C-alpha cells in the first residue's frame, strides 16, 4: 500500500495490526437528507471509502433521517447520485436510520428501565437555563427523579401521540456537573408531529442525532466512525451511548464502534454550511442547488468539474487534525490540471467581430484538419471549415496597438489557428465609431502545416467560420462571494451581504465551431485561449449553452 501522511490511516493500521474488531475495517458515510452534498462532504465520502477499500473492508451508506421537518426525497436522490458519481461504492449496504426506529425505541425503553433516561417536561428555554455554562455546572431537572414506572408510561404515551410538540422530551441521565455540556443529560428523543419521507405517520417521536448516530454505528458493525472535528466534544456522549448499547441491548450490537475526528474542509470565498446553502437557494440568491456557483457536488458537476479533480484536490490537502482554510485557487488548479489532459481543444468566439477575407473566392470552403488534443495522437483530429468570412475575438484586434503587439491591427499580419496568415487592410465602423468589420487579405503560401512563405508569423489567434458558426450562450462565473471569508460581515448584516453581484455573467452572442453540434450535455472542452467550458444540461440544438469551468490562468503555485 502506498505510504501516506494521514493520521486516520495510521490509526486504522494499528487497529488492524492489533487485531481490534478481529482486524476488520468497516466505515460509513452518514448524510442527513436535508440538503445537497458539497465538496466538504466529498472529502468525508472519499476518506471513508478509501480507508475501507485500502484495507479490504466494507463501506456503508446510511441516511441519518431522524428529522422529518427538513428531510426530503429529493435530497436522498441527489446524495445517491453524487456518491455514485464520485466513485464510492456501497455495494448492497444502503441503510436508513428510520429502518431501525423500532430497535431504537426498544433501546430507549431499556435505558429507562435501567434508570438511565427520564421524561422531562422543561421547555427548551428552561432546559438551556438548567444546563449551566462552561464555567458553571448545570442544575438537575425537577423531573429527573421520576420513577421508572412513570417514565415508561410517559414515554409510551409520547409514542402514541398524546402530547404536543415541545411539551416533553426523553433525556439521558448522566451528569449535570460534567465539564462537557454534551454530557449534561442530553435529549435523546423529541416529539415531532410531522410525516416522515419513509415511515409516513407511524412515528411522532424521533431520536436525536447524538443518540441515533452511535447506536446506528453499533447496529451496522462500524469499526471506525470518521467525522469532522466539530464533533470531538460529542465523542464522550458517543462512547456513552455505545457502552449502554453493549450492556443493555447486546443482541443488537455488532461491535464497539469508535469515533475519530479529522479537520473539515474549508474553502476561501465559500460557505460550507448546508443550512446557509439552503438559504441561498430558498431566497433566490442562486438558481438552485446545482447552480454552478455553488460548492455542491451537483453544482461542480454541472460546471464541468470531474470526480478525478475532486479526488486529486482532497488527496493534496490531506487529512489533518486542525481546521484551516484552503485557497479556492488551489482547487481551481486541480481542476485545470485534470482538464488539461482531457478536454479537447475547440474554437469559440465570445465577443465576435467579423473578418472578410477579400481575396478568398466568395463561395469556396476549405476543410482543415485540426488536432483535438495537442500531443495526444489517440485523441484524433476534426475537420473545421474555413471560408471568406470568419469571426474573431474583438480583443484580438487593436486599431492603435502598442509595441510588441502580436495580434491583428491595421497593416499587421496574424495567423488564424490551423489556417492561413491574414493581414488587415481596412477597418469598417458604425456611426458610433464601433468596429463592425475588418477587411483582410490572406497569403496562400502560409497554410498551417504547409507554410512555404519562409517568414516567421508570431501571432496566432482563434476564429470561427461565419458561414458555419453555431450560435451559443456562454455563462461565465466569478466567486459567489466577493471576500475570502464570507462570514466576516458588518454589524447588523449577515453572510449574504458579501455575495458578489458579478458572480454570473451571461453572453448570448457567442459563436462556436460546427463540430460542437454533436456535443453531449456534460461534455468538457477547452475553448482555445479562453478557458475550460462544459455544455450545460439546458443546451439545445438551436442555442448551445456552455458554462465556464475554470479559466486558463492559474493563480496558485504548487508548494506555495
């Protein structure tokens, strides 16, 4: 196995060598179906999956669907699609926490019978008051001394729906003086009169995450429960739940699961909170969960990012113990590196100006062979039409150029990529003084690959035959947030005040070469000299639509 600097990997290696859990390795990814997965989840998915794969173990996908108020089937479907796309294979081990609600209810009853859980009538506000602070111990609930018989009766009646939401909860009886607030009689069950996306109206009490999660791990035989660092303070409660399960319901427990935490992924110019991403969607700041400006896996996929680029990025940042912020430019570098060896080069003109080659026969079309991927013969080539009228980029012409300008200008010569050298002889403008057409002549002796002119032509620009050009809309993207840390805001404002008003720019007056008529949605290309683009799902034959994946300019230096 390839040696990596990864403290989680080292822990697993030691456990396997020591024969812990009979040397088994069994991991899981446990998403809550209350939103779409983002790139931070991708890190967790790939870590859990790779650990299991590298040690010949098993990897589960389990939906921790314990809050019917925020969970939807749409989110379940999107998570399944995202994880498949990333390449993580759960085989036949797809689980839902809700599938074991009966077992969890049984476990809760045994906790009550053992005197380790009680029904509490305090309101949420009162519970917070009784909880204490980091410097002051909590106070015991006046309902903590209820008898086992009374607690069993009340909990069963909670299950039957006899009480209103918020009127009662089931709490663990641990230690209200604990230095860890999570151990001060945490809530295990609450009342929610809401239909569940899988169980319907069967339940009106639902387990809390900190109760459900560790118990689900023991039910599935998870040996290494890997989670992000914000759950480190929850580990004592995780261990407490596991120990209670081992003692009180041993027939259901497959192993003594252990939790290990690693640093979460934080990216500059990005929000990584599902709750806040949901706000962006619901308040209309973006055009959906799969908006290419979003850090969601669906958004990245629609933008043209590949699973290999995401895996490379996660591998480069590694697995650390302490949180840090990774520059978004590093992620873009990984995307650019990946697409550089995959994306076919094509020609697209985003800000067109017409060029008329006056000495070219009016109806003649010459088909030129242009390679798809420089240096890769297996990528093949394509035929590109060339005729009397073409489009070039407006920025590739300058009427009064500076010294050492190597693009088109009056009296100057430039090569059209894969075709001929042309010289600008006349500039035609409209009444406002805007350049609308360039008149040029071409030199037949300068055809690419067969140039017999004997002179060096320094400038090369891309172009599209006007007769054969396909109209296209190109969406260009900048950072969704204008600042590196969107959470840093002025008093009285929130993170949405940092949204970049220029994060999306739509250009509907573009032209692309005719070979793209055969492109499929999701196809990735490098528009020569412009950037990497992906054909969008809403593209049509009448109007091709491309999303900017990443520019050609790299602002991140490896090892920086």
